[in-house]
C-alpha cells in the first residue's frame, strides 16, 4: 500500500510544482495590481449584482483580497481536484492500468485509501506552496502600502480552503466508483461544482432561495474579510470534513463492489437471465 | 504434475446486466500443469480470468485458488499469482525500469535482479525508455517480463504472445515450459492453437461463455483437421465416401479433395478400390482448424 501511495504522490510532483507556483503567480498578479488610487472608484461598484453573483466584495482591501484571492485560488485548485480525483480511479479504469493494480496483492480499500491519501497530500502541498508564496507577495507590498491583512493571516485564510478541496476530491473519487467512466464522473462533478459556487452566491442575493445554500460546499468556506480576523469557523471545517469522510466511505463501499473494466451503472448488476 | 488443485471454479457465471459473459463454468487446473484456455474473441476467456482474480465479481458460483475462495481471500491469493492482462495498458510517462520496480514492490517480491536481467536480455528489451516511446510489441515484452519476474506459483497469461515477433513468441513459450519444469502452474488464455499445442498439457475450450470441452492436448492434436487430395485411377461415385469424419470438399474429374478429422484408415479402405495414383496431404491453417471447431454445427466440440 505504501508503494502505491508513494507512486501516486511521485507521479504528481510536476502537478504540485506547476499548480503551486501557478497559484502564486495568480495571487501575486491580483495583489500587485491593486492600486490604492483606484480603490475609491471600486467603492462605487461594490453594490453591483454581478459582483455579488461571483462573490466579489469591493468595499475594502480585505474584501478585495478575500474575493479575488481567497475565492479564486480555491476555485482554480478545485479544477485540479476535479481532474485528479476523477482520473485516479475512473480514468485509470478507462485506460486499463487499474486492472493491473487490482490484480496485485492489495485489497480494494487499500487501493482507494492510498489514492485518496495521495491526492490529499498533493493538494495540501499545492496549498502550502501557494499560501506561502502569496504571503511573501503580500509582505513585499506591505512595505509600500498600509493594509490590515498580515501575511500570516493570508496564509491561514488560504489554508482554510483545504477541507473544501478535500470534499471535492472525495466526491470525485466516489463518482468514479459509481459512474461508468471518467468523462461522466468529471462532468457530474463539474456540474456540482458550478451549481455549488453560483448556488451559494444566488442564495445570498435572493431571500427565498436561502435554503439551497446548505447544499453548496462553498457555504462552509468563509470568503468574507472576517476570515482575516476571525479565521475559519470550526463548524464549517467540521461540516466539510464530515462531507469528505462520508463520500470517502461511500467510495470505499462502491469500489469494493465495482466490477473493474466493465464500466457499468450501479443498477446494471449482472442478472441471470437463462 | 501433482493432484493438488490450483484453480477450481464451481458454476462460475458472470453476467453483464442481462448479457451473459460466462455461464456455469466448472474448471480445474492442477499444480504443475500448463493449462490452455482456448476460444475465439468474445468467447469469455478474459471474463473468466478476471472473475478468477476477483477483478470482476461473479454473478453466480465461485472460484477457488490454492483452495482459497477468490472473493474472501483475494489478497492472500494474489500474493501467489502474477497476471498478464490481455489488454495491457501501461503508464505512458513512466520508464519501463521504474514500472518493473513499482510492480515488484506491489507484488512484495524479493527481487531476483539476475533473473530480471536475464528476462530482459531474453526478450531483448532496454527498460530505460518511457512507455510512450515503445512499440506495441515492446510494451507486450514489458508485460511478459513483469509476469515472469516474480517467480510466482501461478502465472496467468491472457493472450501473452499478441504483437510479439516470432523469436520473442518462442522465448515466451520457452519461459512457460521452464516454469512448468520448476513445478509451477501456468494458465494461458489464447486463440493460437499452435502455441497451445507447444506448451500446454490440457486445454479448456470455451464458446459463447460456456466451457464446452476440457481435453488433453495430445487428443486435440489427434482430432485436428487435415486435407487430403487423392488422384484416383478411375472416378469414384459421389456417395463412395460417406464416412463419419470425412467430408468431400471439391472434385475435378478424378482429383478429389477431402477434409478429414479422423484417422485415415477408413478413407483409405474406401478409396483403394478406385486406385490411388497420387495422394497429397494439404496443410490446413490454424485459422481453418479454429473456424472448423467453432462452426455452429460443431457446437458440441467434436470432430475437430
């Protein structure tokens, strides 16, 4: 199991560096282009619905940071989570390499656990690189500009998105164990991801739609400026960790029952017909 | 060969939804035996192997390896097995040497470096390149090396020589025979009768998901189809050769072509009165033998 875990991590070293430094670049661009003289103009735009829809707050520098950096870095990383979580089981089953692994002296739970842990380590590594990098960029601009967000505050705020990413990974693994192929798993998870993101923002704008926010993973991830002062709420972290745990267990159950290489729907179990 | 049963299946059935993969398969492979599993594409060979290895769960019935139930003791069983899939897929960006190390560590092998080097040399493979740089044949060589390097008690090979050049095909068959000499067991799925004849002790013949025959290879060889062209001194009547296992294929005057699936005694007996000027045995391709065996009227598997 350890060999499989190490292989899964090693095979994603390039992704760790690429995504980690890519997300530093993304954050750095937005942190560095923030011009204090434009801030007054942003204030006029802050109540526009379109900004509310995509979760952007422009009332303060902290709001801007929370909106642009804390929302979009996890969103970009979620795209990686969708790709990686659906390719590691469903993708390998489609390509045929999973058959080799399943024929090894490993139980199904060991295979799934190794892959889930490896993906979690990879995403954690990407987040650490991206968070440290963005904290350094913030420290650099603090020399010239008076702002209230500390580099450590930005680091912890970014790291608080980890449970969100883990939840997406476990849902992706689960979908890979119940849907016929990787394409369907990735499509289903992408739809859920988009619905989750916009659903949470729309629920915040329309009172009658408020209950739908509880079905959105983003509801449990704080992207307001309070994250810099109050940190992530324990209840939100627990909720996301709980969701991740539930889907991990469901994935374990479904993977142990799955007929590898067949690629059928769960209800297409073999039936004796003659 | 020992009487210890290495692979045993009881009413093993796999259905894909309502489509039958294999049905009520009862099979027994002894220790030290090279068992060939013959059948055309889609007959259920790969499904059987996957069900035995618990890659696919049986819809009905069970499989036991080394006396252990394949579903309950999968890990313990797979520690004693190596498997070469028929549709071998490899990680494109991985080097072959890393892949072999990786599989070795998953198999929990004690690495026998000299044996591995010997295998690589025998199949003429340089493992220092990435998978995507290898031809189909070379990828198959990697699979072959991976299957043999662990020196497992049971080696399961699904169409092992597909895509290999004749020299390497021969090497693979030699490796199988060496495994047999060491008292280990090989289960080899194929539709290549020639390779089955070369290495196997017994064969199981599968058609439409059902095991229609289990036969010693010697018997199978004796049942092979032959073609015989006889130039008669005088033209025999059309009903002169109504013998079981003899079929008249064509006739041009005194020259008659027969397809024979039995000993020639009876045919010779019937042919002698018309005078035999010349007699020629025509070679029948393996494809023809195969087609003859699986033709609908021979569903019972007789008169190969």
